[in-house]
């Protein structure tokens, strides 16, 4: 699974902390309330018909139009499935889940020269079944990964669909691999969580429960459909984010990013091509349990989250590497501003730039406080679509630059740990399957596991960086993390020198 596909989710405790800090900050600042209005159900129970695209869907659609063979917007989730799996029952449960969500029954044809999302009553997902039991056991794992890699790297036909496909590989009687691939126009990572939650419920529904018209017994019948569908969100977004509301949000971000370069140049090994190929590489990240707990403890002492602490550490590392004192690091926001959107599948995800200011050579403790303030302000205004953020802060020539991702080239995700899930005799265990892409120059996709520590992967732009350089950067990060927890009142310039020395000497957990 591509690290780039993961949402920057927060644990319930982190969300509660952020909400409380955000309320306090707004009260101190006397900020006016711009709470978004409720999302009205305007598209019908199933969302049938032709609808406009959301602002960010329009951007993704144009990127696909310019390069129809691009597969970097294919979003994947791969799981080991253990237990007695009845393939017919499993596929019937998948069909039930797809029918519940307009986003997964949509295609994107042209109508009167403009793209629309056309929602139909049912659009059967493409399903590939592969039984590897006849192969010698030693060959099955490699053959399964090869097949799944080919599966995820096939482009989608946006005009005709479907935009959701799955592959099920049988390795043994009770061992399977399940790969779900959806085009980003129709999903985000919260949507994947919705899919698996509803898949388990539909699969485990008792015999005789309500059945959908396309098969599959389920207790997720029509009466339990989400109150709104994705087209309702699109109409709501276009009604709400216009005029004074849109202008105010864009102006706030212009002020937030004023004085921060929109391009972060890091030392590279190869000239940057004029058009980014999305060709990526991957390095494992293992910060270690002890080092991670010390960083968490420092964050708690400063009223911050692990994400804020990692943001400050990464800013210090990249400032040392680039020579920049002001830089932008991006992350993802769920963009589900209303509770009625939480159970809805679709493309909600937004990218959030965090303006990291290292001017004046602050201590790490001071930098962490700055990053905390920046993060709170960004989270309070995270619902501006990235397409509208680009319009607000990027010059037209910069927005059209195809050699790099606009505004942010480095991303940081800090996610709760992935845990097994299942019922009814089936257990789903998430597994990594890297698709070979990288949309950004660097993407740190980390899981904050209380037992194993911060771990995950670092995707990098292989057009620009060599693997050895990225490994040295990681070694420098480990050295810097050790230094900041030992000396949080050390100046960033000193910490950067320690990171550079650690990069030269190697690193590790």
C-alpha cells in the first residue's frame, strides 16, 4: 500500500486536545465563528444523476486528462485475510457496500464539454481472483505480490468506470491477500476505513437479513444508508465556499504563508526533470520505542501532540539541509467539517501546509511552541480545498509547474497504529504494498505505535534523489531526535550540526 494514500488521522485523545486548544486560541484572538452550515440531503437516497465535481476533484480530473496513464492517484489498501473465506459471500458483501455510497457508483464523463460525476444505481466493481495453491509454497508470496503490484498500477477509465476494483489471492485454505484499489476521485483514507467497517458488517449479517437488489444479505439495508451522499457534499461545498466566506479563508491563508517560499530546494543527486514522472523509492523508518517515547514525553510536557513534535524536528532537519529558515511542510486533513459527512465515502481529503519559522535560531522548545501555534491555526482552517489554496497563494506559472508538487514538496503523516480487525471468522491484518510512486519529493508516512514506536516509510522522488542520500537523511533525523529529547533548550543551529554528524556516521533506533 502506498504511504501517500494514508490520511493524517488523529487518535481520539489527540483530536480532543486539538479541539480544546483551538477553542481557547479562537477565544483569545476574538476570532469570528465561521462554522459551516449543515449538509442538506439534496441528491436523493442514492445520489443518482449527473453532478458537478468538487473543487479538488476538478484538479485531479485535469491532472488525469493531461496524463491518462498516470497511476499515482490510485489509492490502495492491502490486507491479509485469515479464516474460512466464502468467495461468493465475500463478493456479495462488497457489492452491498458499493451500493451504499454514491462515490463508488460514479463515473466522470464529459457532458456539454464539461466533466460531471454520473452516479448510477449500481456499478459492479472489477474483481480479480487468483488461486496460488497449486504453486509451491515458497513461490506463492512473491507471485502474489507481483500480481498485486500489476493490479494497482493499471490506470482507471474515468469516463466509463468502475473506479473501484479488488483482487483476492488465495495462498492457502485459510490464508488470503485482499487488495482494494480506488481512484482518488472517489475515495480518501477515511473512506477506506468506512469500506472495511461496512464490509465486515455486511459479511457477518445473519441469514435472512435484508438483501440489496444486487445480492448480498446485509443488515445495512436502505433504511441505514448515510443521511447524505457525496453529491450533497459537492453542492454544499460550492454553496458555502463562495463570496465572502471563500475570500476570507483565502486571505487568512495568504497571511499565514506570507514570506514563506513555495518551493523547498533540497540537495539533489540529479537534475529535476521538467515533468515529474512520479517515479518513487522507499526507505523504512524505525525510530524505536525508547526514542519515540522520549519524544512523546517532551510533546506532552509542552502541551503538544506527537505530530507537532515530529513537525518541529523535521523542520529543523530540513532547515539544516536546505539552509532555509522559513519552510513549508505539508500534511493531510480529513475535511469532514460536519458530523453528517463522517460516514460518507468520497474524495474529501485536503492538503494542509504548515509554515515552520526557524528565524532567530530558536531552541527546539521554542520551535515546538511555534509549530504548535501554526498547527492549531492550520487545523482551525483546514477545510479550504487545496485547489482554492493554490489559487490564493501561488502565481499562475508556479501553479502550472509540472516538475514538482505545488506549495508543499515535503509531507508528514503521523497516524495511529494499524490494528487487525474482523469478525465472523475472518481477520483482516493490514500489510504494506508499495506501488512505486511518489507524488512529493519526500513523504514521511509514520505510525505512532505505543509499543514499537514511530515507524513507517519514507517515500522519495527517485527522479531527483538517490537512495543513499535519503538513507543519510534518515540517519540525521534519528540523531536529531536523540539530541532534541536530551537537550530541548539547545539552539537549532547546534541540533542541525548534530544531525549532519549523525547523517555522516549512520543512524538507527
